[in-house]
C-alpha cells in the first residue's frame, strides 16, 4: 500500500499497484480493477482534470486527494488529455473552460467522438460563468459548472453531488 499524496492517515490511502512515473510527467497506473478501490472499500472515482494553470491543478489535486475516494489524472492542455484519456478511462471530466490551443468545450466535443466517452459526465471550472456561457456548456454536454475561485474544501463534495445527480445541485455550483 502506498502513502496517499496527503499526509492523512491510512484510511485515505489507495492501493495503486505498479504506479509508474512517465517521461511526460504524468503518473500512470495500469488499468486493473483493484486500482479503482479505495482502502475504505468504496470504488474510487477516476477524474480527468485538465487545467492550464499549474497552481490551480495542484490545489485541485490536493483537494480531491484529501477528501479521498478520488483517483486524479491531470493534464495541462487538451492535446495531453486526448492522449491520456486512452489509458485512464475516467468516470468524470473536470475541465477548465479557457485554455490555449484547445478550449475545454472543444476538448469535450473531441472526446465525445469516442463512443466509450459519450456518457462520461463533464464538469467545468471557470471564472467565466455568465448565464449565456453556462447555457452553452450545458448544450455541449456539461452537467455542472463550478465557479472559480473554487473552494478546495468543498470541491470533492461538489463533484460527488453532481455525479450523483443530487437534486439540490444547481447548474452553476457557487463556491463561496
């Protein structure tokens, strides 16, 4: 059993067999059923997080790691995500909207071309959460939009709520 990314107790630890650092800076875990189970016995939620800002990526990674039950795969751009999605098989997408070269919306449209990813829930995190932008993201297939700056202490709970389809969750999840 490996230590979790955080310094929390073993109940937040995941069994991630054969985790290997890759030359491109990602950490990859072979796709095996046991890698998807949190030490609590609950299935881990695999999140593909794409964000061009390194600080926001790190905060989101720490936030999701600390709340447990998430296995986080991160990329800095859409092109990297297109490559990584082939091996990480995410349960949910968490995308920044405004990124260079390929926006989060363009990335989602591209990933939706893969039949295996057509039903993967998509959540966007953006400072640009005007009503027209949110409507456009929902039309593209987003299930929720989380406003930046987001609250790292509630990010995991917000993601779980929107994935479950919690009726209390609004289309735009305000964070603070």
